[in-house]
C-alpha cells in the first residue's frame, strides 16, 4: 500500500533555531517528492521538488534531502523565523500514474516561538 | 507560476442544502483537481476535473454528491450536495501546469450545522 508518513506530528522551536522534519514513504516506483508549506487558512505552497536521482535541493533556508534507497526524505530549516510557523507536507508522486495521483503525508505542524 | 483563487473562502451551511465552490486559475493549466482536507488529516483527492466531460472520481466519492464542472481550461466548480455535518472540511482546488508543477488554491472552509 502506498503511504507517506511524516514525523514528528508537531514541533515547537525557538526563533533562530534549526529543525529537521522527516518523511518516510512506500510509494514505488516514484517520480518525484515535494515538500509543501501550508500556512493556516491557506493552500499548500511548494518549497522543493526532487526527482529520483537528486539527493538534495535548497530553497533559501529550506534544504530537502532524499535517500531513494531507504525511501526517506527530510526537510531542514535553518535559522527559523516566526513566519516559518506552518504545516509542512511531504507529497510523493508515483511514476506512471496517468492521472498524476499524489500521495500526501499528514504534515508536521511547526510552531516557532519568539 | 499559476495563481488559484476560490470563492467563497468560507461558509456556514444548513444540513440538507448544497454549496457550489468556484475555482479560477490565472493561467492555462493542463489538469485541475479537487481535494478535501479534514483537520489533522492529509489531503484526499475527490476528483480530477476534466474539461468538457465528466470528472473522474476517486473511490468513495460520487458525482451525485460532488458534481464537478470544468467548462474551460481555467475554471472549475465543485458542488457539495445535500450536506451533512460530516461534510464539514476544507475543500481545495488544485491545478497542474505544463511544467508538471502543481499549485493549490487557498481553500474553502465549510461548516455544516
């Protein structure tokens, strides 16, 4: 069964600190993996996308890594800011899906305190 | 990139009534989708909106309950019919462009009393 599991479910950190969010997936074969940020009351916004052959992708203070062998990805946030408070969702797209079905994790709810 | 707008942003409805949610994309996209997101849960795909033809529904979702239209490349509607409190959720419109990037609208927060 294709699944995407994220951990932790929620996380509280102090402003300026770093944190790492985890994503484990069983989707196979897979086409790409994205991390989205979803602010409260907003739709998800793409942060990074990685294909099977990529190991790391950065977008400002966000760095995503991918280990396709162990089917794990992580999102590292450096020097956190109050505006980083949001839900971070890992999304995996399987290869070969004609409708482009996506598999979503439940998200990690990050809270940054001043 | 594509910007997606949805109307209404939120609504409170009575049991047994219907609500139509509109989705507008500011550029041409190849595919449009409707998702549901319940509190603390991941996004669940309701259906793929097909231009000029019937939507393709996922298991557990039927056209009578969630009729969808997509009259052109950039506009779609989702109707939640004969609502019950279990339909209370956030409904998200999504679109994919020719670069295979998928965008999401801000969502419509629906509460059914």
